[in-house]
C-alpha cells in the first residue's frame, strides 16, 4: 500500500484577489481537485500543504500552479476550466496506474479484491482505467458488466468520481411482456436487474439502498439520459447492442467533465426490430482508432460461468458461421 505523504510549496506572486479566484466560492475549486486526485489541500495565503500519495501530490501541485497562472488575466475561473486542467492530470495518473497494474490487475471493493481472469479480462480492466470510453464486446458470461461495475465501485471508493450511473435500453428479448403493473421503477427494474445484482454483491444491499437514495448511484433506462450532461460520473451502458444509432450517439455525447463511460454488449444478441441498425455495431466502425476510446473483444473461451455455457456459446457460433457460409455459397 502506498504511503501517505505531505508536501508544502509557495506560489508567487502573492495576490489576495488571484488567490480568492483560485480557491473559488467556498473553496469549491479545491474540493473538486481533492475529489479527482484523492488528496487534501490546505493553505494560508499563498503557502500550500498537500497530503496524499506522492504522484497525486505532484499532480495536485501542477494543477494549482497552472490554475494560478490562469488567474493572471483577472477572469473568474469557471468550473469548465478547472475540470479541463484537472482531467488532464487525472488522465495521466490513470495511465500510470494502468501501467503499474499490468502484471497484477486487481479491483478493490468493500467486499474484497476482484481479480480479472485471463488475458482479455486483464486488458479490459487496464483499458477502463486508462481511457475515457471503453467498449467491452462479446458473449454472455465473459464478465463485461461485472468488471465494469467493479471498476465503477472502485472509482467511487477512491473518490475519483462522485456518482455511478448504470443504464441499459429497455428492449424485450424476443418476447412480448405486455402491460406491466406498478410504478415506473417497478416497470423498468426487470431490465436492470443484472446491474443491481452486481452492486449488491460488491457493496451490500443496505449501502446500495442508501447510495441510491442520495442519488450517488442511479440506475435508469437509457431514455432517461436524453438532454443531460453527466459530470464526474462513471457511466455504464449495458446491453448496448440493443441501442439504436441515435441512442448510442445520444449517450456518448452526454459524457461531461471528469466522467468516463464503459459500454458493454453482444452483437450476436440484437433484439431490435427487424431492419433497425444496432448503435453498437455502427459505433465499432466509426470510433475505432479514436484517441481515449478502447475496444476489448471477448470470445467464447473467455466465458467464466458454468463450463456448459462456454460450450453453448461455441455451438451457437459454429451454427451461425455455417449458416453464413451457406448463404454466401448460394
């Protein structure tokens, strides 16, 4: 475990007006830096003390010094300016953390350590840590959603983000469920149950309930994301193969300052109406090669459920390949 350290430094020139601008109203700028970098900041005039891990302290000092330079133009520091500068340093820290974990990838939650199994799961977690948007694509049982929720819980516990947003399209899997009784939450809960299950396992039922009551954890159908800007959040879009092209673009453009997104799906299990293009399939084509966006593709050999599940997935893959070959031949 990395030891906590303390570091003092002074910024020049000493200017009370600029220092007040740097701190923000009720020190809100400092609180944002503390949350994103996991450090404590205290100051007396232009003399500062930072407490935390050594690399986080270095990043914090660099952020404060850069923000102080911004105050020289006498313009009030906006939340957007602070976010952009902090995000740049936080991204560098995340990349360093991913590099340091390459040989022993592990996610820490209150219920214990979660270790990815196999090379693909390890690469998936590393990419989640070091990218703003990460796609996990592959068959059921490969740990795509579970590891994404674990990474979100880890980020929340480290105070790298302020809330977790879990969402998925409410599409019936080849069935017509008809009218569902109850209020809105009761109607959509069946679609979101896998996300709840992962949260309960990692945080416990009571803590999840409290965090949801405070809106620290939000579980909602994809339609609820329209028109919002999601800052300082860890966003997980599950079952993304069932998003339309418009829905996928909408979700990706909701990502705000200090946020990251993980998008999971299985392009072999699309439940959209016939003739409707999957937003996930199009995103794979459009976004490959874009900086800070990663893709991890899982195979049937990555399935970590009951061994028979892997055999089922392989059998379906073989059948689909044979079907495609016969169509091509005809």
